[in-house]
C-alpha cells in the first residue's frame, strides 16, 4: 500500500472493473494454443491499450515528419506532438518543468546517461556510490564502470530475509564521502516498495544526490518527484503500457543544466564550428539526433491512460496481491520470496524440489506467462542464497480468476513432480 492511498473506495467512487479495462487491450483476448492468455509477466513488460497502438498508427499515417527543423506543416505538427508528450511526462511525474524530462531509449539508457555525464564529471576518487543489494543490473553495472574510471567506491545496502531494505544499515553507510545514492523505488524481483522519501531525505542530509530507479513503481502507483525531492528519476515506457524503445530521465533543472552532454551530433548543438561547438540548453542538450517521435507520442497517451485509472487501479492491484498471495500459499511446498509489508503485485516464489524453469514451462503450456530466473538481479539472488525464482507479476488488468488459474496450474504441476 502506498501512503495516502486508501484501500476503501471513497464515496461516489466507481468500483474498478477489470473486465472493462481488459477490453482496451487487444492482446488480452488472444489464446495461447487452446487456452486464454493469462499474462503475468508485467514486471518484464506490460501490454498496450488500443489508444496507444492507434496513436502511433495515426502518427505514421497522418503526421510524420522530422521535428524541430522544418518550416512545413507536418514538421510543425510533429514537433508540437513530441513536445506535448514531454508535457504529459512532466504531468505524470509532477515535475516542475517539462524541460526536466529527457527522452531516452529506456530506463537503462537514462541511468547510463547520468553515469556518463554527472558521474564522470562529479564523482571523486574515494567518493562513494551507495546502491542496494536488490538493484536491477541496469542500476549496478553503469556505476561499476564509472567507479572504475573515477576511483570512486560502491557501497551496498543489504536486504533483510523478508526482502526489505535494511534501513539501519543504509543510514550507517551514509557519510560525507557519499556522493550518490542510486536505488530502486520498487524491486522488480520481490515487489518491495522502498521508502523512497526517507531514502532521499537521509541522502540529502549528508549532501549526496539521489537517483531513483522507477522502472517498476511507475506501473503501479502515482509518482511525485517534487514530493520525493529526488534529484534524478528514471523509468521505461514499455512497463507503463507505452511503446518499447522509449524511456525517461527526470532531473532537477539546475543539475541537468550543469551536466556535460551525453551524445553529440544534430539537434543538441547551438553552433558548430571547427574552431569549437556550443551546446543547447536542456532538454535538447541530451537528445542528440532524431528521437523516437512516435515512441514519445505513444508514451504520452499511455501515461494519460494509466493515470486516469487511478486510484481505483492501485486498489484493485492491492486486492490482487493479497488474494494471489493467500491462494499461492495453498500450493504444497510453495515458498514466497519477498514478504515485505509494502509491495506491488509482484510475487516471486519457489516450489520445493522443482526447478523454476520447469514450473515456467508447465505454466506456459496452460497459457500462463510468468518469468523465471534471476530477473536481472544476480547479486540479490546470491544474497538470498537462491539461483532464481518464478515471478508472477500482475497488472491492473489482471483478475482474481487469473490468480485462480495460476494456482490451479501450479497444483497440477506440483502433483507431477
Ligand atoms: C526493467 C527494469 C530496468 C531496466 O529497464 P529497461 O527497460 O530494460 O531499460 C531497470 N530497473 C528495474 C527495477 C527494472 O525493473
């Protein structure tokens, strides 16, 4: 449960109807062999509503031209649509200004951008980067690369056996040497919601900057970057019902403006001369070359779509989480990995004596899509003493009946072993 969001419907509030929402997603009505698709791999990527698919289709059919450079009508229309998408992203994150939102390819590139620019120019020899043991590889490896080059040091906050961040250990790691805290807002492997506001406040007290990896949080509850006071925030479009190939870096304007550019070329320059080149201000400074115009437009539509479903969607997801957790516990030998009190509906589990991959394969034969393996969190798996899990990750368009289908299929699979 997210602070400030009640599980009780407010007066006059419409009750969330997943059947109605499901009709918006063409793919959800397809079958896998003889079974209806039960899509529980939303942590890896979510499905797309027709409004997003149609907006991208319409853009290519009716509006496409390159942005920023044309005087002709199509180019102007494309530029307006692209910049409107930026406004939609800013509204979604409650950023102060649209120029604080930079379009990237995905969350991974957004983190790499900060590592290559802010990281390479600000990190000192002996300065410390604080990560957690539950980070996605995308929020580990870029920091290892800059730590290598700058002589800075990575410190890791441990995770409790329940899958929560060890906040006491986190506070103890902070010091005047800490330059950056880079942390998942929500764990993709365990579903844990980390206390982001507390993390940011504690980091700021020692003068460190904070990057929150919002690749999972953005899909499940509203995010307010001003309220969190985070310096950087990243997410991927494809996990929030938007197209692939699109991501966002939010950064406070003063920080972004003081950072060197990331990539170089067209669109990001003010003036080019062989004697020297000057660069544009944010956001163009960080968007070299022709961007993914259709991707931005699709993302804007997706964000409007998911925002309009709140807060009912969040409440439905919490119901799904509680129900699926209880039902999964009735499967003999099943153990849930990650039992933090504050979670999104991502449920990792193991079944005694059965390899996760075999479970995933058997579920697939019933049309149920889950993910198995280390979920790009090898250090977390190592810390928990396991090699991987089966992960069922729900979205607001999933139903209690689908949770029942998962459990029934697992019981059949379990009986086979
Ligand atoms: C998926 C994910 C990423 C990486 O997202 P990409 O879209 O692959 O760049 C990073 N962090 C977390 C927590 C994720 O779940």
